[in-house]
C-alpha cells in the first residue's frame, strides 16, 4: 500500500494522481502498486508539483515497516537516525 499527500498542488497534478489512486480526502491519495509503478507515480509528482509539497509513504521491509519520501518546501524533513527514518523540523523562515 502507498499513500501520497499533496498540499498546494496544481489541479493538473491532482487530476493525474486521481487517475491512478483513490482520493480519500482532499489531497490524500491511496493505492497499491509495484515498486516500479510507485516510482513512476512519484516522478509525476516531482514533475508537476510546482510550488506545492508532497509526501509519499509505502510499506517496506524496514524495522519501521514503511519508508517515505518528501518533496517541495516543507518544515518536516526526513532524517536517518541509526537506521530509523525520523522527521526533523526546520526552523520557520
């Protein structure tokens, strides 16, 4: 399973995501695809995000049981801490 959450994304990107994934709330998309398809969907997010931001989380064989990526301007950034992926907050600008 994978989940993508977008904020301030252009309508074109939101429509493209809705073609592949189920939009369960505004900007929250859910689906279950292979790693290859997941990467292609994420490439579409990166290419169409413009000034928005996004996060994608999916089931993975890690100690946490999941992995995630972020894109765009956001205060929350992934940080590796002894093999665990945590979130650090950047200061407000």
